[in-house]
């Protein structure tokens, strides 16, 4: 029975090894999109009193 624990641990380590870069890539993409939205909102706020709603500023 101990061999199944070892095999399970090895499988978990292998899965984590291959999935962690994908997780970091998704977090990086999300962070960059948030920064892009903030930049767009600030740019639109600076350009004049004709401000659009936040929904229109979101990237499509």
C-alpha cells in the first residue's frame, strides 16, 4: 500500500511541475489586462469632460 502513496506523490509532483507555468501565465495575463484597463480609464479621464462609462472602456 505504501507504493501507491509514493506513486500518488510522484504523480502530484509531475502534475504540479507542468501546471505551475500555465498558472503563472494566466495570472500574468490577468494582471496585464487590469493594468491596461486602468491605463485606458486614466487616459479617458485626462482627455476631457466627455467621459465614457466603464463598460465602454473595457477591452473587447
